[in-house]
C-alpha cells in the first residue's frame, strides 16, 4: 500500500507522515511542486523519516521529473502515460510509474518499458477490471490502483488482482488539532500484514 500526500508546507508534511510511519506504512508519494524550495523540503523529510521510501507523485512534465531527481527520491509516479517522460526518467535513472486507464494505454506502457503502471482513476472502475485484461493482454505489469479509493476499498481491489493500492485524499480528515487519519486504514494494514505472514 502507498500513501499519496499533497502537503503545502514542511509542518503539514511532518504531521501527515508521523502517523503513517507509526502505523507501519513504508511507501509514500509526495506531490511534486515546481517551487524551487521543494527539493530541499523533501530532502529534509527524508532525513527525518528514514524508514519511509519516498517518491514523487503527480509528475506530468520534464521539470517535475527533474525536481524528483533533485530531491533524491527513489521513484516517480504520473497520472498520465507519455513516452517522452518515460525516456527522460530512464535517462535520469529514475523509475517512473505511468498512469493508464484503457487497454491501449496498458499495452503501450508495457511496450515502452514501464516498470509498473498506475491504474487511474480506479474509483471509476470496478475492482474486477484489471483481472479482465489478463486474458487479452496478459501477462500484465505490476499494477497500483489509485485515484479516489478509500481504505474500505482496498481489500476488494487487492483480492481482485491488483498488486498494490494508493490512497490519497481519503487518508486524512481535518481537525482543530491537525490532520487525523480516517477510520479504516489500521484494519486494512493489519489485513495486509496477515497476508504477508501467512
């Protein structure tokens, strides 16, 4: 499971990363900003949260890829499939997970050497969608279902055949004392751990 965060400041990022880390989450994507100070902010977070594997989210242009590389992140994720972005990421030595939706996009991503794909927006599809592509397109690449999913959706998607899920806007609810995790994430993580231990 991955978390996708869009913090507007270092303080907000810390407030969101701390409870996720305490729950044992490992993979977190941070939405890329083209603000010149963004790479330094992300490097500071990486130092403060060394247990987390941080990546760049919502990469849609070459400048975004360069910001991810400058921040020292280990991977980038895009909501779109663009061949030039995949080429540029390869040149930077940066794994890029492109967004796909249609069978044509899945096939193109595989043909262009994508290491994995992000099925986006997953909320617009039934969990059975990915498995239905296996017959005509198989073998399928590693797939992260993302976009509008809640913790309560996670089990159905994973049982239906995707390899991972990404949760973003549904992770936190605002409170007077700061962001609070929405119910449902802890049981999902416990279920995932039980599958790994089995």
